[in-house]
C-alpha cells in the first residue's frame, strides 16, 4: 500500500486508513472493529499504543469507546446508536425474507450484505441480499425473485434488495479492492452455511486485506430449503427448457440495462452492472468508485494537515 502519511508509523497509517474508510459512512468504530479491519497484523500492545499516540496527536477522537476523525463531531456516535437500534428491529424482516428467498427455485445460499451486515441501518436503508444460485440457472432464479417483488411487494426495495447474484461455478469476486473486500468479509450467512463456506474459501484473497479477521460462524444459519414446490420447479426446469429460459432472461436483462444506462462506458458497466451468465450485479449508482474516492480524499486531507502542522512547528 502506498504511504500517504510518512510522518507516522505504517501501523498508525493503517489505523487511519480504516477510520477514513468508515468516515465515508459517518460510522465510528470500536477499537476491536478497527483491529479486525486492519490491513496489517498487529499485536494488542502495539495496537493500544498506536491508538494512544493518534489521540495525543489529535488525529483521532474517542467518545464512549468509539473512534473517529478529530474533524468530526461526537454526534456521529449518537447516530450510530440509533442506526444499531433500527438494525435490531430490521433483523426480523431480514430473517423472514431470507428464508423466503431461500425457498425459491435454484437458490443455494442467502447472505445479508450492505449496511445491515455491519450492524446498522438508517430509516431510508434497504436490506441487501447476496445470493448464490445453482449452475446455469441464475437468471431464472433472479427473474422469479424480481417478479415476486414487483407483484407482491409493489416493487419496493426496502426489505427485498436482491442486487448481487453468483452461481456455484463462479464464486470468485474479481474486483479486488478495499470496498469489495469489506463487503465480502461482512457477509452474514442466513441460508445454507456450507455454500457460504465454499464462497469464502474461493475468495481467500480477502484475507490479504483483513489478516486479523475470522470467518463468520454458522450460528442461526438455516439449512438449504428443499420444499416440494422448489424441488418440482427445479425438476421441470432442469433440462433444455430451463437452459433456454435462463438464456432468454439473461439476454433480455442485458439488453434492458444497456438501454437504461447508456451513460456507462463498457468498463464501468461491467463494474457496476456486471451481467453475465453466471453473475448479476446491480449497483447503478457507482457506489464502489465513490466510496474509494472519498476514502482517498480523507487520507489526502489528513496528509496535508500533518504536513502543515510540521511546517508550523519548524
């Protein structure tokens, strides 16, 4: 990782890198959360000393056990408490809809992603799902779920934002950066832990970003659904009919998205609206680029602040 603030140690810059990432979301962190998200291995003793020095240098502030950049107000700690309380209430909905999604044909595993996977959500937030499907049936699966949302949920995303699908033969996430690594490492498996484990094992590159973090445990994870309607649907659509239908849904969606989002270059389209036979990613707001850019700007601002501070001292 390129050093942006050489005036402090590499470990201290790593701590600030983590803080700056979550500052984009106005999300203060506990000491344990910072450590788990560090891109370098560090001992408890050294970590505590580094935090102390950053506080002394006024690069960090701490309030009620939460750390954030000194330029921010303590109010973001109160905001986090409110978001945590909302997340607790939202989990009942998340569990219900995860179980429902798992009952659909060709769904192998369901995970919670996005804000809720970090234990917070605001009033306008959606419940995001990461879904693993059977091989060569991703687009049938996705289309059935979208149809259900449009008919029974009046196209509301609030509790049913199914924005990322991969199939069992395409588990590796190609976008290797801090944003994607953060999302993968925070996934909460809700249906079929075995498929989730396989996904994590294929994406071991995430450990390079978070060597201090452990895989999510199996607690409260439901087994893969095997209801009669699901088995019957999968049987009927297991042959050529299913393959033709899956291809048709794939081509139809790709054509629709290309028409709907002409502003994206080919590269940006693939990054934000990846549409292939074995993956569907729907992030039309380009959130990944915005977050990475905002994090870099926070770090550059800190580097400039340190530079000015040293100039005054000199």
